[in-house]
C-alpha cells in the first residue's frame, strides 16, 4: 500500500515569519486520522523568513531531526550547544529528560526545513544534540543514511536516535532510481523535498507525503531532478 497525501491537503499555518505545512496533527491543525505513522509523530515543512525563527522553548522525550532543504538554521540550547546546519545536512536533538532550545534563520535569505519528530523507545534519555554534513555532490544518486537507531546500523557513522527507525536522503537526476528494502513488518514515509518522484510506479509530487505499508521493496525514480527524505519505521 502506498497512500499519497498532496501538499494542498496537509495542515497549514502562516504568520509573519513562518509558513508551515503539517503532515500530521500539530498545533492548531487537528486531524484524528493523521496523528502520526508508527513512531513518526510530526513532519513539518517549514519556510522561515530571513532573521526569523523559533524563540527559546522546551521539549521532552522526543527525537527531533531537522533536515535543511534551503539556506541554513542556527541552533542554540541550554546545554551549551550552538551550531549552524546548512542545506542538505541534518541536526538531531534527543530531548530526553528536557531541553530548552531556539532555532533561527540568521541568514539573509529564506530557509526551508523538514522538522521530523520520532517518539523515543522509552522516556528519560539524556538530552543531546549533534549535526552532520552530507555532501550532496559526492553522494548524488545514492541513498544516504541521515540518522538511525536500528541495531544493524550501529557503528555506521550515522547520527544516533533512540528508536528502531532510520532516515535516508537522496538527490537524483532525471530518470535515476534508487531501491530500498523493508524488513518484514516495517513501513515507510517518504517526502520529496524537491521535484517529483514515483515509488513503485505511484507518483509523489514535491512536498507531498507517501505512507507505505506492506511493501517489501520500493524503487524511487526521479521525474526531473529530485531530492527526497525517507523514514524506515517499525
């Protein structure tokens, strides 16, 4: 099963510095049929104006992965971490027992991010933050692991999350394909950050969401130049 939800059918919120689409219920957008997908609880598609951003606020017991689509985002937290994550790269924050942080677009241009929240395998992990660079040009045409908590991926060098899940990204040229195999009983959620792709022949437009269950293997093919993020979930 591959179930596609178009961008226009997602939740939407806009103010003077943020234009965001919610793949699942979040904030003022409440859809009881879209409360998450397995441990995937939030997938927000945020556009942040220059010099805008999220002021200091708190989180607990959530794995929060930020994938930067355009521009850069600057993170600062009460643990003393501060870092700038650029387009194509990811930052990972385990909120654990509690963390206060801010995320601002300190650039002179608009920043676009996917913010992905995954429920942890248990409450009470120690809070932590890290960022990792994934050079797009060097890894074009490949499925690249962005973060993982799967036992099989231990030692891979990918940033760690506290859940039996993995995130992948890929940038593809027109007509190029990559394949991903799901272990028995697992599911996936895919969002093209740029361009349109097909997943086993089902078209998924830019910034639409494709929920996949019961698929043992998927082939993702680009229709024109494209980029996407894929979550492999229990």
